[in-house]
C-alpha cells in the first residue's frame, strides 16, 4: 500500500490548576505514558506542565518540535480553563481532552484532583472559543482506561489529518441523466479538502503519453499474478497497466501542496470507446494500494472512501445500494440461518471496482450493462475490464459523508455484515444485512435525500467514524435506529 494516509505521532500535555499540587498532574501523566507503552503505543511526553498561557506556548512548541501532529490534553487535576483550551487553538492538528479519575479512597485530600469537575469547564470554554476537539464517551478514567481511549483516538486523528491535507482529482462531469451523486463542492473547501477538476481529454492525453512505458510489462505481470485463473482477457492487461501508471503519475505530478490524494473519475459512456476498456479493475487496484478511485465522478464518495481507509487502516469500496434480495433466495439461504428479516437484507453492487482481496474469488470480466448499451449485447470488446465476484463475508460499516444542495454536510453510518450467501448475480456484489435496514432505507436514505452510492469499510468502525464526522462539524449523523426508537418523520401508527 502506498503511503497515502498520515502516520500519527501523538503527544500528551498535562495541565494543572495553580491552586492544585502540580506533581499530581505530572505523576498521573507519566502513568498514562507508561500504560500506553505497555499496550504497544508510543506517546511523546511533553515535559512542560501547563498552568498558565506562557506554559501553554512552551508546551505546544515542545510538541511541535518533537514532530507531534496530534495531541492529548490531560487534566491531571481540575486544570486551568483558558490555557488548556488554548492548546487546541495554537496547535495545528487534532486534539483530544481527557481527565484523571481519583485513585484511592485513602487519598482524597492532597491526592484529589477534581478533573471530573474540570472537564465540564473545559468543554464549556472550548465551546465559547468555537474550538473543535475530541472528547471520548467516558473521558475521565484511570491511566489504563485513558491509554485505551488514546488508542481509539489514533484512527480518528489519522482521518482528520488526512482530510486536512487531501486533494481529490476529478475527470469529467457526471454522465447525463445520472446526477444522483452530484453535490456542491463548497463544503469540501470548508473541510480543507482541495479539489482539482480535470477534463476526460486531459486524462486521455496523459494516457496516450504513457504508450510504450517501460514499466508496463512489470505491471502486467503483477496483474496476471493477482488474477490467476481469473485472468480471462490477458490481451487487455497492457492497456489497463498503461492506465494504472497514468493515474499514479498524475497523482504524483499534480498533488501540489497536498500530501494525500483520491480520484473521482468518469467511467462511462465515452470512456470505454476512447480508452478501449472500462477502468473498474484498475480502480480496485489503486484502492488496494491506498488510493481511492470513486466511480462516476462521485466526489463525496471518494472522500467517504478516503475517511474509511484512514479509520479502518484497510481497503474499502464504493457500492450501489442496489437491489432487494428475492423472496425465494431469502427462504432458501437466509431464513432460519441468519437472524435477519427479508427487508433487513439487500444487495450492494458495483460493476467491478472492489479490490481483489475483498472478493471470494475475482475474475476479469466485462461490464454487462454497458455492453448492452454500447456494444448492443454482442461479443464484448471495449466494455471489458471489470473485476467481478461475490464480496467476502464478514462485518461491515456502510456509511457516507455528503453535502446537501445548500452545502450543509450530512452523514450516515450503519453497521452490519455481508452474509456468506452466493448472490447468483454479476459484478462486484454481496448480500448485506443491517438491522432495521427497511426503516433506515426509508427514513434516512430516502427522507434525507442520499444518493445510491455508499462506502463500505470491512469491519465495525462506526464508533471512530462517528467521532470523525462529529469533529468535522457534521451536525446530522444518522444511523440505523433500533426497533422502538422512532425516526423524526416515522409514522408512529404505521
């Protein structure tokens, strides 16, 4: 995998109210660092304990000079409200706030820190200053408990750092009569994401310039090894290798001041005729290398994929929330074997962009839908290039970050699983099961006007994803609410 996500270096700064014993914060800070190290983590201990604004400036400089790009501010006692919140104001990176639990019933005079109280004023002051910060669900704890919370902060910080230094390349406008994933890009600028919108002609010229590239044979060989018996069109591989190198070089040559990249590319209807193939397999290969490539110029899909990549540390994919599971298939394969109703299941599908490593068994095939349209259902030629197969079963998180028409960020997160049931269909596809999916579909996906594309992370990462969206200022974070918990627009008499 390419280094397309940040490496988090965490520092910890202890704060102390000047009317409390400073050594209490310092001793408790040291205990957290030691506990975190025992759990396999590395936490840079900033030795300046913050009691006032001058201490704050010194501590932040110490963290920056040590290369820290994310911080934990630790209230070892009540803490000084102004300088402790100024840490997040002066530090350029995600900041987490936690406080110390009391340690012993035998030491509640000089050994009492009152951080349980101090966290309240800290949160209040952060809000007054309009400073975003990460406060976990249970932010006051022992050294071991806080070490675990700090470990949970790492994927959140990774995503936040990545988004702040991300550039998304786009090629071409969305296909005509297919505007479903189109959304204003202003909200991306508000997040700090850079967008570079390019023409399909730019991509074609760059692709043609890579003809005869000396690296092509090595990429072809790698593709053959990956596909194995699924290499049904070996004659197609040199073209696809040429395209892969085109995208990789484009990213390197055009990322400019940004450190991380993603693509949102037009892939039909002109692309197959102009390039001689469909790009699905290459899109999946770039995702496997750590560079998301969203289909159909879905810019927010690309951003969603990138966030999932950072949070999970694993490949993700982008799928259509596509079709229902037929009753007979449900009765034969799912009913009685898995604890889901028919309407809690659906099929997630795309033409063939899911990485090979996330399929049960993948094969290079052709885009059936485009073949019908562009090649009149005949022998496939330029509609070849999909990577098809059933997606491997396991836990998943289905999610999306999206802008509304009036540029307000919204999002949803739903955890579930892919069932080990054959789909009997084409494309990169799986049978998904999410509790109360029918209600989620109606009162989130439909009611809140989401497009048909959803990102899929392979694991349950909803907790970290929610924290990322919350830190980014997304006020509407929807989820699949359990039975008995009504959605705002849900008919209570239905």
